[in-house]
């Protein structure tokens, strides 16, 4: 099942996101995690977060946002992060 990330998902989400950063050999710290988490739960921020569950266990996450596409004169969805 795919669903939005809820505030109760922080611990599982942060562990998966840290694994994502590690996979790409990028640094990750508490401040970055807290900032991104606050963006995901801020209705006025463009970054959104979803998760994929199997048997009620989160096994994947994705972060996406609306982005202007000038050549088409419209907005599109941009996938920032995806990790399963």
C-alpha cells in the first residue's frame, strides 16, 4: 500500500533515509533529517513524502515536489528521492 508519511513514521522513515544517504555516500545528520521531516509535514512547503508498506511495515519511501516545466508552460511532479 502506498500512503502519505504520517508524523508517527519518523523513526522508520529516518532509518530508511539514512540508508539512502549511505547508499549514495552522502553525509546525513540530525539537522537535515529534522528539516526535511518538517518540510514533509508543512502544508505550505512543496516537498511531499509517501511510503510503501507491505504487511503494515514501511519498506520504501519517496519524496517529491511540484516543479515548473517552462518548455511546456505547466507544472510537473519531480521525484527527489526514492529508496526501497
